C-alpha cells in the first residue's frame, strides 16, 4: 500500500499469520475481521437483547428495507405502513383507500 493510502486510513489492524502465507486477499481478510467482530459482540452480550426501542427498530427496519417508500411517506407526512411478519409491506402507502374520493 502507498504511504498516502496508509495515512488516509481511519485505523490499522493486523491479522496474525502463521506458516508460509504472507497476506490474505481482501475478501478473505474482511471475512476474518467480520467473524472476529461477531465473536467479540457475542462475548459482550450485544445480541442478548435489542438496544433499540420497538419503535426505533420498526422505523429503522422499514427505512432500510424500503427507502423509496419511506421517503415518499415523509414527503407526504404519512406514517410508514405496517410490515407483515415476513417483512413485506402490508398495504400500499401511496394510496390510502379510506381517503380517496370517488370520481363522478
């Protein structure tokens, strides 16, 4: 890596290597790092309970799963539609039939 790339990094880590290997490719290194991060999070008890309130979790889940619909709901001042147990949108948020006036 260049000196500029090293200087631009937020942090540096080292993955201990034994044997003949001198380096890992990026995808393998990321996999090792993510598995270690998960191991540490489990040891710290981060997965025992949610750190978000039920409302924060529902809002975050909706915004990450349906960013376009979430944006339209915010633009029109509408609440996010509920999600089904399998994470699908329960109703069309663009059309609330209870507010539609029949055309004459």
